[in-house]
C-alpha cells in the first residue's frame, strides 16, 4: 500500500468520529499525546494548523497525513 492510499484509509477512519476540522484536544485524543506535544508539532511544522482567536484548528486530512508519515519513520 502506498502512502497516498494509507492517508485516505486513515482519513476515512477518522471521518467516522470527527468532523472535517479538529480541535487540539481532539488531535491529542487521536494521537494519544499531550497538548504541548501537539503544539510542538505545529511549531515544527509537522502538522499544519490554523489559528482562530486563541485556538488552533486542524484539518482531519492533515492529521491523517501526519499519522501516515509517522508510521513510515
């Protein structure tokens, strides 16, 4: 299975429980990490996020990409 197929597979699985955008807490839940860890991923540009006021929002597809790339490391 190539990377693009894996990203689609992860995104489809996430779509069963999450909308198109996720909050930081939802990303933490999916990745099993602490919010500070997710913030460091954003700072390091490992996950793309949009800041809305004081909060960050993450596209479900970007989280799926991060997960797929992390599996390959």
